[in-house]
C-alpha cells in the first residue's frame, strides 16, 4: 500500500454533532460496513496489510549522515530528504519528536547538520530559525549521546566528549553482570556495531564551509558528562567515573584484546544479518552495522553491504518530491490487528481475505534460534516478528496478537495451523519473566541499574516485562482456552494487577500511554475471567470516563510520559478513542452515556468521501518506541482500531 498522507482532496468527515446523532441500528451498521470495506481494499495481493510507520526527522537526517560518511552520496535522494526536512520544520525553527510536540533539541540539531551538509547556507531563513531554536532549547550541551556521536564522526566535537562504548564488551561472558545479552534486543543490535565506531573514533571531515561550528557557544567547550558528587555516592556518579577510567585506558597504545574483540564483533554482526539484508529490522541497527563493516574495510560491493543497502532502500518512502526513511516496518503487526478487526466486524472466518492473511502469516513464522535462546536455551523457536524480515528477534506482543487471529480464522489446512500455533504457544510461554509478566523480545531483561550507564541516556537499554504486553497475552491465552487456575496465568494476572496506578489506569509502554495500557489491561483481565465489578475494574472505568473529552472522544499527548500530570489528556484521536471504548466495553460498561458519546464521536468523525472514505484520520502519534524519547504514528491504527471498537460495541449492546 502506498504511503497515506492526508490532503484536501482526500475527503473528510461530515459535521453532525457527535453528542446528538444516533449511534445504533442502521447508522452503526453502515459505519461498520464502510470501515470494513475500506480495510479490505487496503490488503496487499500477497495477503498482508501494512502502512507507513512515521517517526521524527532524525531517522531521515541520519541517512544523509550515512551517505556522506560511507561515500554513498546520492544527490537526488539528498535533495528529496532536504525537502522533507524543510516541510516538517516548525514555525519556531525547530523539529519535534511527534506531531504537535515541542521543539526537540536532538531532532533539531541533527536536521540542521543534515541541511548544512546538503548545502543549505547558514544565512538562509530556515537555518537562522533553526539556530535560534537550538540556542533557545539549551544548545549542543543538552543533546543526547547518539547526537554527540554523530557530531564527533564529522569532527564537530571531540570523541572525548562521548561516553565509552569499548568494542571489548563483546568479550564479556554471559555470566558477567554486564554483557550484551543483559541489554534489550534493539540496544544490542545497535550497540554491538556502534562499539566499532566508538572504539576506532573515525572522523569524516566536512567539506569547506559546511561545518556547523556556528552552533557552538562558549559554554560548549566541555561537553563531557559531569558527576554531581564523588564516586559511589550514586550509581550514576560511579558509572561516570568508570566511563572516564575506560576512556583513559583506551588512549593507551597497547590494547591486548582489541583485535580479538573486533573480529568477534565482525562475526557477530555478519551472523545477525538477515538473508534479505536487514539487521534487527530497525534503522539504527542497520546503519550501525553498515558503518562498522565500512570501518572494518568491507567494500561497497561485498554481498553483506549490497544486501544491507537493499534493506535500507526498502525502508524509504517517497511522495511529492520528498523522501524519508521509516525507523521500522510493521506488516505482521498491522496484518494481525486488521484481521482481528475484520473478524470482530462480522466478516466470516472463512472469508478469502482472512484465509490469505492467515496463510501469509504462517509462512512468516520464525523457525530460527535467536538471541532469546541465551537465557532460554531449552526453548524451541515458534513466534513471529514485527517486520517482513527479522527472524532472530520474534516478539511476544506480535505473537500474541497473531495467535488470537489464527485461533479465529478458518484456514483449510487446520492441522498445519494448529501445529504451528502449538510451537508458537510453547515459545511464548517459555518467555514469561520471573516477575510474572512478559517483555517484548527478551526474558528477565530488567536490570534497572544498566540504565544508569552514561551511553544509556535515552533510558531504553532494557526490555522489562510490561502490563500492556502481558495483558495482550492474557487476552490471547483466554481465547485458546487457558483458565485462571493455570499457574502461569495466575502469575500474569498478579503482575498486571500489581502494576495498576493508584488512580486506576495502567502505564502504556508500547502505545500512548495510559489510555493504551488501560485498554489492554481491562481486556486481558476480562477475557481471562476476572471479576469486572471488582474495585480494580471500577477504578479503571472511573478513570476512563473522567478523561473523556467534551467532543465524546479520548486523546492523550505523548508528553504524558515526561509529564504524568497530562495522563489521559490530549486532543481526541480515532485510535485512542477506540482504545478507551474497548476498555470500557471489556469492563462491562455498555449502556453508559460515556460509551454512547464515544461511539457517536467515532461515527461522526468517519470520513465520508475521498481516499479515506469509510476510515478515519489523525495527525497525532499514538505509538511508542521509547517512552519520552521516541514516538511513532502507525498509519494503520486510525483504520482498524475504530472498526474494532464499533464492532465490540454492536455486539455488547446487541444492536
């Protein structure tokens, strides 16, 4: 499916008052039918659904860095990325982390550097505004570690200003408190090849006149991390002093383990490349792997580099003379939820579109052993990943959603389906953490101390168990006939209940934010048979009702991660309104004014004409990559979650 971007000629919703319009009977049926037809029209001929996974501009700015650093400059692509960056610049000159967000210093510095590298002069109006935004938001000194590393790679600051990521970490044994398998899969795929870059400390000089020294103020003379006390007064201070020590010994000419470590990283990187060229299915891992191979002397025509660049190109989107890169792609995730929404709407379980989707999904099942085997050596592979190509990193969330769908679809070769689902179920159950919940990619990946390491300033070095993932798995287990008395189910229920916030909601790790977490917790606990009249459920219902907007919808800004006082607050969106409704309906709240108003809101905001006729549109980002630091707009969310919510309402209200 081509990239979907709202424009004036694509139609819009009618303007009836969502408070007064009918929300049952023929009106509801028509809304569901139109939504279902739209979703069916979006299916790829191979059986899957997928649409853009939109993120902030650093993903594309870094493509310009990458092309320059590895001598792969494509002037046409660069010009198209420049147009994309300029189109997304805020009026104040900065770039945000998410639609409607505040100026983000890292996005703005990286966008500025990319534009300068591409030839935009410093006195151009957009560049002047960008500099003003950078200075107004703390300047270079306040940028994250990874932004500083890009600056060091191009000689704009010293590598001494960047925390150590010694390549020798690859040699640390698995029993050691810190080793590469104690950090999250996304961090591992990024940090291992990045250690080559940081250890070799390369510098690619800017062409004359294209540096960005104008961004540096007098206060930026020393950009290294500063402790706020003596060593051992806090873990943060201890790690800062340790980082200084590692950087100091790294300057010694004698490095007895350097060659061995470089060889091991090289081998690890090549072994973790997919046959199709991807690394981990994410942009940072792909770029860093290719950078590492470049620094290790691999020529551009080496098969690993050729396949790697083909993978990068598959992440690119182009429209109206603009080019941008996705951080990731989400076909298995999009397909499973789209199919479940269609089944909820009443589409027969043997409908050709659903059979096609089910058969495509089964063919994508992971049958290779991945990094998860380090902690679960006895488990057999069987889950599913998020992307087209990522067999080393299946994830529990996708696997659960897919198992919900496969339990419902009537695939002709049912014995084959049950066999593959059994393998997936065994793998998924093996991934339960000691705390009772599930993380996304790894098990017991929860040593919080590691987030104090200097290069972990994004606080996303770990993959601990979360309420939202655990609740989806509970939802799935109920569909497959698991009972509350099952020991693993009991532990999961306890985990979810213990993580309820004091005001009744749940934190959302992978969706924005408390609305997402609460929707999944209520659905998981309800499906597995918990008493939805109990205090935990009533508190959650009260929280959702209290956070409904005047227009009948629900919304929550990404800023709620940094400012919890904003939890459940924001402009109404189709996807978040759907989540709130799904949560309330799961809690047994149907004949309630808040639910009826929410349904009216979705019907009233459904597009009546144009490209999105029958669906919805939202500009806001409602997906989460890393809380506080990285957000996503899944363009499919606005299409399938409202259909799911309206369908659940019709069934519950028997209308």
